C-alpha cells in the first residue's frame, strides 16, 4: 500500500507572508484571489495531523500567526471607508479569502496549545471575534423573529469564525480568559440564536428550492452547534472567578423557548422525502438549542446573583414588536411547551422519541428550579411583587401562580386527571412561598380575590396519597404564610376556617413511614403547627386534642417524631411546637370571658401536657441548644410555666437531669464541681464543656463563661426567675441537689456583675433568688 510523502507547507506560508506586503502596496482582486487559493491549500493540508512531519508545530513557529492577523485586518478594514457601517464585515468579494484565512487559523490551533499561545500573542482570536461582533451589530432592535438574512458566503464566514474561537479556546485557559473579558459568549449566543432560531426552518420549506434550502440550513445548523460548543468551552475554565456568561444573554435564550409551544410544525415534513438525514439534523439542532438554553438558565440562576436579579427584570421579544418579561416567557413555556409533533415522524425510532420527550420534561424541571431560585432571591422582592396592581395583587405573574394552584384542584375535582400538572403547582407554590417575606403578601394571598386557604387545605394537596413533591411545595407555602399569624388575624382565622391543623394531622406526614423521604416536608408541617399554635388558641386545641379516633392527635404525632428522629432540626423545631402550645394554653387563663367550652378544652390540654414526656422534651430542647440562646430561652419559659402547676413542679425538676437522648436521669451526687461552679463531664475539641442535661445548660447560662455563644442578660434573668419559682411545687429532696448546683453559681454571678450598669437587672434577679430560695431541709426516713 503506497502513501503520499508529506507536503512541505513552508512555501505556502511564505507566499501568504509575501501577499501581505503586496496588498499593502496595491490592494487588488488578483492579490486576494492568490490569498484565497494559497490559504485554501494550506488549510486543507492542516485539516489532519501528519504522523511523520509535524507541520502544525513548524508553521506555528513561523510568521504565519501574524500573517493571518494582518490578512484579516487588510481584508476587513482596507476594503471599507471608516464611515461605513460593519467595518469588520467582509464585503461580498472578500468573503472567499477571509473564509480561507479563518480556516487556516482554526486548523493550526486544533489540539495545539503552543499554536494557541502564538495566535493569542498576535491577537488573532480577538480579530476573529471582532468579525462576529460586527455581524451581531446588524441584528435589528427590537430583533426580528425571522432568521438573520445572510448569504451563503457570509454564513460560512460566521461558522468558521466561531470554529476558530472553539479550536483556540477549548482546553486552553489563556484564550478563554481573553475571550471572556470580551464577553464573547454573549455575542456568540446572540448571533447564533438569530441566525438559527430553533424550528424556524419549518417556515422556509415551501419557499426555497430544495438544494438551496439544504445548503443554507446546513450552514445555519452548523453555526448553532459550534456556537454552543464554544460557549461550553468558554465556561469550562480553571479560573472560577471569571464568569463566561453574563445576564445579557437572557433575551436571546428565553424568547426562542416559545417556539416549542403550539402551534408547531406538523408530524409530516417534505424534508423527510428530500433528505431524511437533514431532517434528523435540524430536529436535533432544535433540541440542542432547547437543552443548552434551559441548562444555562438553570445553572446561572442557581450560581449567579446578578443572573437571578436580571431574570426578574429583563425583557425579550418573542415577536417582532411586542416585548415581554423573560421570566413570563419562561413561565409560558413551562405551561404551554409541548413535544414537537415532528418527533413522531416515522424516520425517528420510538426509543429516540421517548428519550427526547424525557429530556424535554427535564428541561421544564430545570426552568422550574430557576424560577424558584429567582423568587428566592431577597433582592427581587420589589420586582416580583407589584403592589400597585389592585385587580391582581402582586401582579400578573403572582396571579398566574395562584391560577396554577387553583386549576390543579379544580381539574382534579371534575375528574380531569390527565390534564393536571403537578410540576406547575410545585413551581407556583415554592415560588410564592419564597416571595412571602412580608405580612401584606401573606394577607393578600389569603384574602379576596385569591382566597387561597380552602385551596391549600384541599385533600388533593394534604393527604396520605399526595405526591411528596407536591406536599413539599404546598406545606412550604403554608409555613411561610403561617409565620405572620401574630401580625394579622386574617391568617390564623382563614386557616382555622379550613381546619388546616386537622388536615395536616390526618395527612400521615408525621407518621413513621414518612420519615425516610420526608424530613423537609415534616419540618414544613411542624413549622405550620408552630406558628399557628403561637397565634391562636383554636389552632392549639386542634393540635393537642384528638379529633380522629383512628389517629393520635397532631401533637402526639410530633412528640413521637421527636423521640425517634435523628434530625436535630426536627427535634428542635418539634420541641418549639410544644413550647408554643404550653405558652398559649397557660396564657389563655388570662383571657376574660372565656366560654365554658374553651375552659373545658383548656383543662383537657393541661392534663395532656402535664406528663413526663412533655417535660423531658422541653428540657431536651434546653440541653442541646447551647449554641442557640433563643431556643434555650424558649425552653426556659415553657418549663417555668409548667412548673407553676401543682403537678408540674416535680415533672420539671425530674426532667432537668434527663439527658437529651432520653436516657434515665443522671445522679447529681458527683455532677457538680462546686469549687469551680462549672460542670465538666466532657468537652469538645475546642475545650468547651458539653452540657449533659438541662440543669448543666442552665448553670452554663447563669455563669456565661466558656460558652459557644454569649447568652443575653434577658435569658440569664429568665433562668433566675425559673429557679426562684421552682420550689413552689417541687419536692424538697430534688431541690436540695439542685440548690447545691445552682446557688454557688448565682453567688459568683452577683460577685462578678456587681457595679456593672449593663448587668444591674441580672444582679437584682440573682439577689432575689438568693434571698428567697433557702436550702431545703431534707429529712431522711
């Protein structure tokens, strides 16, 4: 088998170099014809690497990189006057030589870092990018929905220019960094999305000759494919501080999404008869545009604050004249986007079609994540909630979300199962939940015209059979609404009217079988209960008192969940529900003119709360919250209230030495080092002590030395107040041991804080405790 000897390419390189000098002296068509011919031969020979002669390395060390840059400059600038627009766009009679020069540049950079460095040094990639920028500047404003009109020769220039940037940057960070500084990705996306608007080719099948159509759209498709590859290469850089994509790309990747909404091209296409491979290629290019755009929107929304801010504000032009928020365009695609009928054309195998449909659904899911992130951005609040819209509080997008949620229940209600959209409801509920940061927003969603309370309480949303993702969205929204219950009576009243606590308590969300997959959802449901019980006695009754003979009361379910869960969040937040229940029940005694029914229910609740289980859960909250003063304080307030009951004193006293894991109470006989007034049963890696139980924690709070956090004066005063009133109903034997642990610390507090103005109230509370709590006298039997 014979082989051709390698061609010496140096003469071609010298010829191009000589032509630069010649054209500088005399710029004529004959010289440019020679450039085109010589560069074409050189580019063709550089398309593959030769095993025996490394022409790429040899040429890279010559003047070729500078020659290419000079030729581009002469072809573009030398042929136009300064006043002419598009000074970096070649005239029609120069597209041939420019194309071949670009081909040489693309091929010499292929898999060759030394040559990439060489062309960068002479600014060749920057010169190529200037060509693309010039083409991008010809895009009308507002942009047309039709493809940018370019001749075949100019399409070839654009495609090859993108190919140069791809070959020069892929795997080579210096070129990536330079192009990123020029915002090259934005220009490439902008240009490619107007040269190849996805699916737009279907409108030209009947208006173009077969061969002309295939040639033109093969080029346009190639531009789109190479553009996305280049964008991907630019994003894949080692320097994470460089952001290759800026928010300005949004209009160019969001508006085309509507091309995947009805009406779309029919299943049958004449292109299947002309060229089935071409049909396959164009359909795939459409899909690639969709997939790349959605992936880009998702990833940038998750990672880049500026992108989230822009997505809440930017506009695009899905049509020639009418602008629309990019965010609304994305929502319209989520709602109306559909599989193109062309995917069902017989040329495509069922497996291929199903794979595309699955990926299409993933694209929608990616956009939903992006939308939720945008609504989760605190700085977007004013942009996303339009308070001036009285007919649609919050504005049209908020109204759209409300309609999505309502429609789900309404459609299911009439049996339209196939038309329900879980994903839209999840998107709407999570987004609205993120937006509820102020009481007026919560009140608006629960008031006319929206009146969401009965919808959110629907068994379609909160029941054992509800999809877990749907529960997550709805319960998350309810939790955010409930957090403002103390600030507006509308919230607890509207949610009480629909029995929200009863609905959650019978939904199975706190059942053991839900533990494995539902931590976050269980927490949301706990959050609803926590806020509702803080705001309303009626909600508290609904949680504490059984309302279903076949299921324990909601509070019992939460307490059982606390005991079996390994999640610190569930233990803490569940315990805070109990704190609010105790506070609401005890403080309700002060409500004048309470009905006999409420008095009866209150007594029932008290009997349920006066248990060893409740007392130890509250002390457990105190003992494991040494980094969270607010939780410690909540626990102190709750056990102080329990201890005011004649049956509560002994329960609380015994619970003070129960470890947070629920083991048997620890003996106090050796637990306190009175000399240092500091329990030191164990320590962290940083040497700070770890409380074994609530009594340890309360001593730490009083002493407030060597703690992970500083406990405010108010918490330390509340601790003194708790110990002051504890003897009222506590057994003397237990009090004696607690006295030994606490009093030396209180005495030390007085000594250390005396004379400090900021701690006057603490000293006063400590002295009152010392004056009134005498050491109990215990008589042995």
